[in-house]
């Protein structure tokens, strides 16, 4: 009889979103049913009662510990630690996954107070007394969770859940349907997270904020060839709207930079043509490569593009770039034509 096992995933939330996404994906690929009340603020007794009930219904329990202790109850104990202790008291098979180097985490993902740091250290010591693993990246965490759950199921067989058509009791069929809907909802949540603006990008220039580009225009005089320096501003949305379609299906870095250079050159040239006091003796401009690299880095930092990890031939040493799910979502918002509108977005138009 085919079984699915329910796994309670406990962690702090805002600082471990990417890690949680990897875990959810790993559990879904194992046909497990992930659950975790850390998505909801446990701020009163009724909600804590609900959390305990969900843990009671689970077959296995895992806790992810990074650099934060988490929100605390009236007794000063974090809900993550309360969940862990409750699972242990209920004799649930538990595994703790601790960050290997919490001191190396960014400041915004660590405890700020000495009291919080002390409580986190004590909590880590508590979990290290039982089965635990150490991780150093979201991908590493997802891989270790996957292998650990397989081993845990083998060593500690649980009751699990079965399909409704494999049992005769109508109640089991209803329960299975409920769990199936829960899995579908979790998959929707996982997909929704992928198209959200990455955490930590709030302080980066983006959207309709402008980026200053300096460029040179060849000139000719009686003394020979020379260059005149100019500058102009362009919004980040304009840049991304122009280059994102090229990156949709992966592109080599040199091709990506070539398209970017062509767009910026056309943009700057169009700006100069609008200035009546500029005498155009040539039909091209020169933009220093440092601006191309800055733009590439900024789009990557904003979570819009990323290096492709698609397997390739050992002879193919090129770097490939592709859109992230969030980048693809933003591209559609910028480039798609609104309903009942005749005006499509023209990314080459100055001042977009």
C-alpha cells in the first residue's frame, strides 16, 4: 500500500524563506506532505493548541535553525523551541538542521540582542543532543533534508497516509482528499514565493529609479579625430524591459552584453539627436564596459537574472544567463500589452 508521510517543518520565517522553499521542494519530490504552523503567528493559546494538533498528526518533525531565535511566547521561549520540545515529548522522530557557520550569516539574519544570541546558542545545544545535521547553503540544506527523510522513514516506519481508493473506509477517503488539497495549496504557496521580490533588495536601485550612463561620441576637427563626453539617465525598468526577452531562454554572457550595448547605444544616440545644439558627425556612441558590468550585477542582485545551472558539455565553458521566476514575472508586467490599449511598450524609446 502506497503511503505518504506528513512532515512538520519548524523554523523562523523571514530569514529562512529560500531555505524553506528548498525544503518544501525536497519533501514534495519525496511525495511527503509538508506542514508547519510557522507560517501563522502563534500569538495566543488557541493557536498554540492548533500547532500541537498539527504536530500530533505528523509522522516526522524537522527543525531548521539559522541565525535567529525567533518570536517568543509570554514565557520568553521561542515558538520554534516550543514546537521542538513538544515533538520530542510526543516521541516524534525528530531531526534538527543547524547552520554550520551562523556567525558568518548577514547581520539582518542574526539575533541583534545578547539575550537572543544566548537563547539561540542554548537551543542549538539542546538539538545537538539528538539527531542533527549541519548545512551551509539552501541547496545543501535541501539535499540533506531529502537524504535524511529517506533514512528516517527506513529506520522509523510511521503510520503515514494512504490514498482513499486503497482503503474501504469512507473516512480514510475523505482524509486523503483533504491531504491532497493541502499538498496542492503548498505547491501554490511555493510557486507564489518564487515570483515575489527577493528579501533584502529594498535598498537597491530599481524600478523607475534612474541610472546615470556616461558615453563618448566621436568628433572630427582640423586636428584629427577626438571624442566628446556626454551623460544621460535611464530607468532600471527601461533597461530590464529591453534585455529580458533575450534572457528568457538562456543566453551566453557575451551575447547578453552585446544586446545590452546595442540597446544603450541606440538609447544614447536617440537622446543626442533630440539636442539641437549637438552636431552629429558620426552615427554611433561609445559606452565604457564598466556600465554593462554594473547593470549585469545589479539585475542579478535584484533577483531578476541568474546564472544557468543547466548541464552542458564539458567543452562548453561559456557562462549562460537566464531569467529567474521573479524576473520572468516582472518582464510580463513591463512588456505585456494591457487590455483595451493600443500602445505597446517600446523599450528603445528614450525616457520610457
